[in-house]
C-alpha cells in the first residue's frame, strides 16, 4: 500500500474505495493505521497526512463509523495509534468524539 503512494503519489484504491461490509471496512482501517505507523517511522509527512485524512474522511474512519458500542471500541484502537504516531489531527478527532459521546463510552467500558 505505501508503494502506491511512492510510485503514484496516492493511496491504493483497495484502501480508498468505500465498502458497505463492516469486516472489509475494519480491514481497510487497519491497513491505513499500519500505513500511518510506517509513515511515522519513516518520517514521511505527506504519507502520514494522507493516511490521517483517509481515516478521518471515509466510512472506515472516525466521521462515518456508526455510534455503536463496537464503533466506540474501534475508536479507542484508532486513538491508541494516533497517540503512538503523534497524529495530532486524528487524536483531536478522537478526543472530540469522546467528549460528545461520554454515555456511549461508559456503556462500552461497562
């Protein structure tokens, strides 16, 4: 997947193409989080930015994932990656979600 960015300057269609299947969406999110990790390790700012934008703007990301208990748990995994990668925009989006959905979060943690 990072190879598509290196050769073509864009993320792979296998990641950017929306999916209506929850399992497929989770897989795409995990791939994007992995790419974010690689971009951070390699200090490739542009790939890091593209990865964060992808996470924040697609059905696999924070904005559109439904507000279910499962989605809350998924968001915690995203936040953990954001903290490790020092991905400020992504971390801010996670914190905003947490502030707006405290009841759902308490239920998910219970």
